[in-house]
């Protein structure tokens, strides 16, 4: 945000339409352009000399009227790859206008971000129709923080793999189509954010079934989705599967779900799977206690484990549990580089005693005297005191 107004848009449009311009990325987010400013910008975008690849107009006070001016830009400008209109009140009417451009074979847009744009399931029908007509290019779509609901998500998933569906009022009903999309061998979906939706265990089971069959998914976020230890049973089946080679999952966020110790024990077993690619695991706010630490330590100490980052913050881990974790961390097989923990002040002192001076020579690094910060092979243990 630099305080630009719509009066500056004609000059920007002139730059965009200049053959000599090298401008490839233009971020105008959180400036007060309004719809008339976008009308001026569109003149430059429509020029055959425009070479702009990325345009960001998030939080610019735009409405559906601005999207009307962008229709021709999506059709004529075959260089533009990314458009961000997040945090604008474009609504379903605006998405209808955008879909007119997206549906043409001339449009080559790859990334479209429409987070928090007051879109409902009605807008999804227009978008789905456009994607059916022109399915070739768009690969990243962000519809997070829009109340599209199950009907809207299902309509889109019949035609497209959405990457961002955070806080979209989804339930288990959406998971049927999401699971089917994950099973498809033609799916190119590599990142899926379903956090803050009421999927529950039944919905998560359908997601896991999709990953179990076949998936190119590398990042999955199901934070705050109402999943319990029962849901972890389905995840454990995926993580421990011999067909894990078909599942490329590298980052998993299941934070803010009441998984409990029983649920995490199944995940820990997956760390010992030689086919596992999991490198980042977020288990913060998961109602964990010391009882899960022995299994986690065993997984971390496995010679086939590749986990590099583990977040256990905001769980009730105490002295006994942290000491068990440190027994796994000190093994030469452990590849963990970053561990986040909370409520473990004295426990880390215990762990510090386990760590100090006992690393294999090739892994030994400077050890800081403060018990809340220990470095081992670039590993940081951060402790929040409460």
C-alpha cells in the first residue's frame, strides 16, 4: 500500500502498453483505485505490447463492475499468468463476468485468487461452466473465505482441482467429490487447503481414501476440521501403506484437531515407512500428552524417517514426555531440523541433559547454555513460556 488513487491509473496503463517496458509483475494491492481505475488499467492490459505476467489488485475496493472491464483483458492478453482480486466485493456477478473471459480458448491464465470476495455457490456455477469450456491452463484457484458451501465446491470439483478452500463452509458432503478428484490419475493437484471446514472424521476418511488410491498431492492442510483420533486411523492407513510410493505427501497440517495420543500413535508409525516422503508435520493444539512421546521418538529415530520439521506447540507435554522425545532426537538417524514445543520449560532442561555432548561427531554443533534453545544440525527447539 503506497496510497495510489485512480488518477494514477492512466499513467500505469501507458507504461503497460509501451513496447519498451520490461514490467512483468505489478502489485497494486490495498490502494484505492475503485472500478474506474481498473477500467483505465485494462486499456494497457489489452495492448498487444503489454508483457505483464502477474497483476495483484487485492483490497482495492473493487466491485463486479471492475470484472466487466477485465473480460477483454483475459481474452486478449495471452501473457498474463496470475490475477489476484482477493478482498474485493466482486461477488457472484463479478465472477460471472470473469468467467466469460476464462471460458475462451484465448485465455491462458494459470493462477486466479478470489479469496474473501463474497462469492457463493451461485458464482461457482458460472466458473464451472467456464472451466468446462477452457480446461487447459488454470492450475491454481483460491476461493478461500467464501461461503460457497458443499454445492459450490461439488460443482467445481466435477471439473477442476481447487487448491485453496479455507473457511468455505464445507462439510462431509463436499468430500465425496474431493476424494474422487484425488483418486484420478489425471489430477495435477499438489496443494490442498481445507482448513477451518466442518469435515469431521467421516469427511476426512473420504479424503484419505482418495490419497490411498492415487494422488500427486504434496501439501495437505486440514487444520481445525473437527477430526479426532478416529480420523487418524484412516490417515495412518495411508501413511503406512505399501502403495505409499503413489502418494507424494510432503507437508501435513492437522493442527487444532482433538487427535489425542491415540491418534498420533498411528501417525508416528507412518514415519517408519521407508516409502514415506513426509518432511513437515504440524500437530499443534492436538490435545497431546506425554503418552504419545515414546511412539513419536521411535518414529523420529527410524533410519528411514525423513521428517525435518515437527510442531508440537500448545500441547500438554511435560518432563517425562520431552525426555522421551530427546532420546529419539539424539540418535544419528534423526533428521529433524526444527521442533516447536510449548509448556515444556523444565522438561527441556531434562532434555538438555540428554542432548549435551552425546551427538555423533559429524552431527555435533554449538549447544547454547539456555535450556529453551538447543541447536543440533540446524535444529531449533523454541519454547513459549506460559
